[in-house]
C-alpha cells in the first residue's frame, strides 16, 4: 500500500475570486486518495528585505517555509502579469529560497507542478519564467502536461468562474498523477 | 539650450547597503547638467491585490505612479534573485502598470535604462526577464551598453562597497548619455 503524500499548494494571485485560485482548488480536490493537501495564502508574506531577514524570518515566512519543508510536493498556480510571474509569487519564492539563519532552503529537490489561467497565451510566458526560477532552485519541475488555460476561450468557465472545460480538467488530473508518481519514484 | 529632464530611479532591493542601490546612487550623481533626479524607495509598496486596487490605489502606489508619470525617463537597478528579477521590483511594476481607476498606465512609452550588480553573471538573467516585462509594457528600453557588474570580480568595489571599476563607471555614463539623448530625440 502506498504511503500518504502531502501537497502544499499556493497561487500567485491574492484576488479572492482569482481564476488561478479557483483552478488550484479544483486541482487539489482532484488529488487521488492517499493524498492530503493544504492551500497556503501568500497575503501575509512581506516584501523581501535582507535587513529584515537578518533579524530572523517574519512569522508568516517561517510558517510558509516550514509547510514547504513538510510537504512532499508543491503545486503552484501561476498567473501572468506583464508577460512574467507575479511579484507576489516571486517575492514568496525569494523568501522561501533563502538559506540564512541556519535554515536550509526547503525548496531544493522538491517536486513541483505548475498550472496557470490567463489571457490568450494561458500564462505560457509566465510559466517559462517560473520554470527558469524553479530550475535555478534545483526543484524537480514536472514537465508534462502543461496546463495553459485561457480565460477568453468560450465555454472554458461558467458564469461563476468554475472551470467547465473537460479537456483541461483531465489534463490537470494527468499533471497531478505525474507529480504523485514522480514523488513516489523519488522516494525509492 | 536643452530643456531640463527629470529622471525617476528605483532599485529592486530593499537592503540598505545593497550594491544595486549604491550603484544607482552613483549613476544618478553622474547625470549630466540640466538633469534632475529622484530615487524612489519601494519599501512601502504593498503586495499587489486586485481586491485592494478596486478600493483605489494605496497611497504609496499612487505616489509611485504619479512620480513615474512626471518623470521624463526611468533608471532601474535590477538585482538578480533566483535567476530572475526580484519579487519586490516585479510587484512595484505590476502596480505601476495598471490602468484601472480611470488612470492610464504611466509606464507606456517611457524611456528606461537598466543596470545591475550581481554575482558571476552580473544580473544578466534577471535583466533579460526585466527586458521582456518592459517590452510587454511598451516602454523604450535602452539597449546598449548593458551594465552587468559582478560583485565578485576583484577590485570592482572597495571595502565600503563603492564602485571602483573605471570601465564600469564609464559604461554607466554612456548608458545615461544614451538614455538622455534618446529621451530628447523622442520629444522632437
């Protein structure tokens, strides 16, 4: 029997009704049995400042880092702002990546899956920037399938913002299966 | 006689003794006569949140946007964190780029020069991400010379963190000359 896996998920948008947060919730609800998850909110992570860090990690940052450390894998919802990842997401990763204060960088060698909802390109440009950052951090980024969901496509979302596109929903399930299979594989 | 130009400058690092901030100060002090400047601090810019924006721009954001609007050109010091631009810088640009609340995006068609201080690559990867973002924003990014200053090179900085490399100092002057010539050219 497979061991229990725990997933930490977070979205790069703080907007309450963000499509990316909704699709992240849907993804987490699609995780197979034997998998637990938590969605972490980035609202309380302050702007990164090395002078602040020198006094110790702020409480929200310490909590975020600890939850990453304890998770077996991550899922990141990656909105696209101005052809790149959001400042909010990059700032959270900047804090998480630090190996100061005698604490190791908890992101290293963590499996991670990416999904995104955006305009025409479906966050493809942001996701390439994000992949470069996560590669730099020596994380195991799941390559395929890519989840590039366009808000503007007809029938993708219903009026309440729920993802209705069966093709996209199935792709998300495939991505999560890849993430979980990879994570178990790395444990062997 | 040339008209007066005003430059707004900001750095993507909040650390007080940041090399990028020091080099930005040096650059601003090297501006030719007939040019005024202000260095804007990004410390008070909150995390971007569309729900907050819907209530109106926060005071610090409104001030930042107004100063961009009034400036003839920008200079950005671009540190590199995790192979990309800092969350702090991207977050500030995300706020500045918005065209909600009946206020136009003040970044559009603004001339901008980039410089950076970093480890081996001298922020080259971050600067490419930044250029993509600024191109998306339809800003006029000065192409050459590129200012990629390596902290680790011997004799680049003195013990107090002052830039000592005459070659780099001259390159910065050339960059600013390019920025100013271009800005005047666009006014014709």
